[in-house]
C-alpha cells in the first residue's frame, strides 16, 4: 500500500496541473494511494509510523530537496520503503537518485528498483542531504587519526545525497560538481581569509572523504542539517550504512 | 516482414554504451582528497584514493594511489604512496611503490625508496636514494645537494 506525503508548497496554483497529471499516471500504474499533506508542525515520523501500523509498505515523498531532507531526517529508522516524486525547483537530490523531475518520476516509482542508502548521523539525529557548519574557528578531527585546522575561520559542508556546487573563482564559468554517495561522507572545508578591508573571501575548498568526524570549536557554532538549525560546541558526524531503503532510477549516480 | 519483431542485437548495442558511460563517469567522479592552500593537517593522514596537497601536512601520509604535492605545499612527514609528483617541499622519508617525479620547484630532504625516479632540472634533493634491481654490492647511491642537474631523468640499468 502506498502513502503519499505532499509538501505544503504544492498547494500553489502553478503546481496543481503537474500534481493532477501525476495522480492520473499513478492511478494508471495502479500505485495510487492515500495522500497526506505536510504542515509546518507535522511530526512526520509519528505520521509515518501510524500509516505503517495501518499496513503502508511504501511512503512516497512528493516535493523538493527540503521536503526530502525534512521527512527522511526524522523517519530514517522507520521500517518501510521510501519513494520520491520531485516536483518544482530546488531538486538536486533527484538527479543523484536517478529520478527525473515531474511526471516521468512516476514511471521510476512504478519500476520499484530499490537500493539501500547510507545516511549521515549527527549528535543523535540523522541527516540525509547535507550538513553545513557556518564559518567559525573550528578544529576537525577525522576518523580519530588526523586533525585539520585553518589559519582563521572555516566553513564545513558535509554532503551525503545533496551534491555540493562550488566555483574556483569569479572567472570560473564551469561549476564543479562533486557527487557523493560512494560509501563515505565527503567533507568540504572552505577557509575564509581576510584579503581586503571589506571582508572575508572564501578560498578553494579542501575535500576529505571520511566515515567519522568530530568538529569542535572554542565557541558555539551554528549547524544546519537538512534545514534544521542548531548551535553546538561539539559535533560528531558518522555514516550509518544502508539505513534507508529507497526506490531509485536507472540513471542514479552510484 | 512488417510485423517482424525488432532484432535483439539493437537493444544490446544500445545498452553497451550506457554501461561504458556509467563506468567512465564513476571513474571521473572518484573523489580525491584535497588539502587546500591555507589548511593544516596534523596526524596520520591516509586516504584510499588520490591525494593532492596544496597546504601543510605534518605527521605521516599514506595512499595506495597517487600523491601530488603542489608548488608552495609543505609536507613534514614520512610519505608512503603508490606514485607521486612533487612540486613543493617534503621533509621526511619517502617510500614510493612505482614512480616518483620531482619537478623543478621541488625540495626534498629525506631518504627515498622508489622503483622509478625522474628528477627535473632545478629540483633540490638531500638524502639517500634506494632503488630495486641493483646488486647488493652497489645497494644505494648516496646523493648530496644536487643543484641544477643538466639532464632530466635519472636512469639506472635494469
């Protein structure tokens, strides 16, 4: 039995026709199911567990990267198969999973090609797409073996499913894309240097693949994981192998 | 003839390039470890893939693949790698499985154990070089400061 969780932004008029067409295609494939709408204060884990008790086997997330991260970061431990129907802008994870944006995603969903995805774990909660530590004076210890520091502040971005785009400099027309999901988490460290009187400038990122990492700072620093912001003094990040069973496409990046 | 099924060969031919493209993309997308210009690494620095050092590393460095030390980078550590290209500064012993290339801007202080060695004109080297294939009587060639060697490359009789 399929249960579809729609994000709140899909109520907008410009998405109505796409949603309607998708519902028709899903009915044709015989995989239409119950529709639930995500509100601002909905606890997705409680909702999904309720539906699993009622017999749901597949939970399908309908929305964008933010929807995907918000639901899976809380519900990674639920015993079900997850699907994803990307709709609208801000959909980078869909490309990594090999799922086209729009109506064609229904075809991928009907094929039920399943893969177990690795999930990041940070201080007692999971993150699926990306974790970002805002620029601060930090010290990063990798796999309890070596330590990475910078001269001044640095920003740390840990990618799981959401790829990280970065430009070498202003003249660089090609945006470099690094696709993660290779059994390790990738950390991108971007130090900031004060090159002129008007402020800081980002330097070229360092890239470190890892399985376990500890970030510490003398002062509390802001951490954003799958859209959820918090302030921490110490963050432990690990990779949880094969945590989430997901329906993916043939053109996936792993 | 009109209702003849399409030949299966076409489907196989269409599938093969996709598989090759996927494997090629996987090779291109293999993530290498990069140490940026103003980043300092301390400890046992190891990676399963290629390593590119543009900053400072102290402790030890290990990779089974390729190590690149760019100009301006400093390694104050013992190094073990499959192969390496050095354009920066290395203070420590180096054990390279296959080939080592010292570019003109490289400065190496330490012993080197390597199979194939290439030294460009302008490279500075202080240490002992050990290479396999030489008889026990002529085990090692002690080298002192090489300044502006005329010919590129060091060749030993195999």
